[in-house]
């Protein structure tokens, strides 16, 4: 079974992040915090590298002089779900993979993710959808992965986890036995492995690369065939 993260994996969050950054900069300037767009993105990378659970919030908290300023920035630069986009190659890849494999989602998401995926026209391709909003547990807590395994009936060693964060997606799933694929393309690229579990089995920048990875006779050093067997449900 193939499990996907959502943010910066199936969905492209770059437009929403860019809007937040460009909205925050003039407010920060008014507060006496002189920072450029390039410098702000550098701060986001730093927050991601430091394993902040919410990268933007951690960055704003570090840049603002006090709690009142932080509250102002978070209000004026609230997350805009209307700017989220399905990754360009995601629909094609999901439809193709769903012909041969069971697909699932394990993601830290607020309400509304399934509505967006229905609008994208791909929700029906996922047999198991586990959102932190629905189950009350967030990555990197291993319980959210265990819930997904229980609901899907799959074994961890028969599963792939596809995601962008080493701390939330790669490390905790690999500890349970998942094969892992890291997706590049956002500020979370700044993360580097802190232990062997956070070293992904594969690293890609385009979801279409998954076809070749998963159809290989051998994956991540395992001798069992993937296609045409019980190795990947």
C-alpha cells in the first residue's frame, strides 16, 4: 500500500506560503523588523531545519518583538486554503498508481482536506484517509501511522510512505517498517537527517518518479517482488 502526505507532497503549498510571506513583510517593517523576501524564506528554512511543528508560526514568533505583534501577524496572514493547488503531476500519478496499488493518506490537516480532494477529482482513489483532525493524533506520533495500518489492514513492511518532512513523514514511518520516499520542492528541503531512520529510501522531485520506484522488482533492499505479489497491497 502507498500512503501519501498532503502538504508539499500531493498539494503544492508554495502559492499560499508566498502570499503569507508577502503579506507579513510590510507589517514586520512597520514593527521595525526590516527583512527581505529572500531573508524571510531563509528564516522559514531555518525553522524547518529546527523541526518546528508549524514552520510559519515558529518563524513569526522568532521575528516579532512581542506576543501582541505575533497575534497581529498571525491574524493578518492567516493560512489561505483557497491558494492551495493540487501538485501538477499528482492527478496523473495517483490515477496511474491506483490501477495497481491501494492508496492512502496520512496527513496533519485541519478540516476540509477531503472536500478539496473530492474537488480535485482524486478522493475516490484513496481507500484509507487518515487526518490528524479526524483522529486527534498528529505526526510524528507513531500512533497516527498505526491507526492507518489498522484501518487499511496493511503491514508496515508492505507499505510506502511518501512525504516532504524527514521528521514527520520519513523517520516515524521508517521506524515502523515502511519504505520511504522524500519529495523535494519547498522550504522543508532544508531538513537533513538526524539519524538513520530519517534517511529516505528514495528522494524525488516529481511524483511521476514513483512509478519507476514502486514497479522495481526490489525496493529498499527487500528481496520480495512488488508487482504481481502480496508485497505491496
